[in-house]
């Protein structure tokens, strides 16, 4: 996975009014969750704020990053877990990060990359990508930037499911029954098949 630096500052005023004020100043309120637990055993968050310009590079990208969060000069290795967007403007309102380490596996969605020209496409079918990411569980250092799925042998009417795939060092957390991609019959391919059958 690619690494990227994001710099922020701790925040102590956590109310809605303070968050609104931060956004007006060009900052996004964030929380970092990790091993630290509160008195009731629930994960305790480190609250901080990051300039929107810093977050833009990790929000509006197809890549999945390991983020080196530098909060008031202190470094934390994290991944982005959840982003809350404004319902009408799509502007980010709040971001949750999750602290990671070398020992503890994480579960994260990794983009699917289809490799090769499928037989079914050569025969006139249409490739249909059903899911853009597959959830994998592994220590963050071994997680790749994308998952290569070889579609060369895929024929019209056939599909590849998560259960058909395996990647070294990764446990697939998405259900095995989920279809990753399939090749649909197009009208042209149907017509060609009919004509071929009639010719015979």
C-alpha cells in the first residue's frame, strides 16, 4: 500500500458549534481510534482537525493509503475508516481514522483490477464489473494497492466470484458468493450466434 503524510492539530472543543466553526476555517474535524480504551472499555478517540487541502489527497482518489498522521508533531500510522459527507453538497464533514501496527491484521477494501482480454469479450460479449473493491484481512504492510483478477479465460454467460480467487498472504473477508465480474451476452453476440447456428 502507498503511504502518505497528513498533518493535523489536536482539538479540545468538541461540540457541534466548534466543528462548524472549524469547517468555516477550512478544517475537517477528525477522530483517531486505536488500542486506547476508556473506563467503560469503549475505544477512546483522539480528536484532531486537518486542513481540507491535506485531506483532499486521500479522500478524492481511487487509491487506498496507509496514512502517516502527524498530530502536533506526534506520528501515528493509520488508515481511513469512515467519511461523513454533507447530504446535499457532498463536502466532507467528519473523518474517522483507525490506528494500525505491524502485528495486528486489519480489514480494508482494496480495488479490483481486471487483467487480460476476456474470451467472452472477444466473442462479442460485454464485461460487467459488479464490485469495485474486495475486503481483505492482513497486516497492513502486505496489503497490495490493488487485486489483479485474470479474466482471460472468462466466457459469455460466465462469472468470477470472490470464492474463485486467492491471493498470497491475504484472507478475503468479502462473502465467497459475491460476483466480482461477469460477461453478459450482447444483442450483436446473440445475433452472431443465431447466424452461426443457422449457417450450420
